C-alpha cells in the first residue's frame, strides 16, 4: 500500500481471475496524485486488464484526472483493458462535464468491472 499522511492510499490487488485492481481511498489532488501515478507506472497493464477502484475516493481535482488519463493512455499503448469502478455521482458529473464519460469504461462496483474483464 502506498500512502501519503493518510490523505490518499493506493492498494494494488491481483484478483484470482486475472485483472489487477488499484484501490484508491482518500483525496486525489496535486499533493497526492504522485501516489496513484506511481502505482499506475508500476502496474503491469496486460491482457487481464486493470480496474481502478474509486469507491473510496472522496475528492479528485484536475491533477487526479490527469493521472487517470495517463492510466488510460498506458492502457491504450499496451492494449490492456482499463475500467473505473465505484465512481460516485458527483465525480461522474465532473467526468461527464469534461467528456471523460466518453473515454473511460465505468462499472458500479469492482466486482462488476472484474466480471466484465473475464468475458
């Protein structure tokens, strides 16, 4: 687990079915975005896919969105599927305003995202 003074924690989990889950909890902003960026850089983006679980995300600024876009770019470059899970309605509204609802694949839960990657 990678933490920054308890403001953000990013915990990677390898699921038995294959996809890597990056569980994000706390505030994703210019002070903490480097933690998720490091986890994305360290993650093996392969055919099994990656799920970024945002269920525990309490805040996300433009720097955090930039890190998520970097994860998307890595997934495109490697051909690995990427999903975002557990995005709350307020965050989804922001993603929609900036057009990212047309870029990312969203699932209501990590379980749903993992199940979709197994197909």
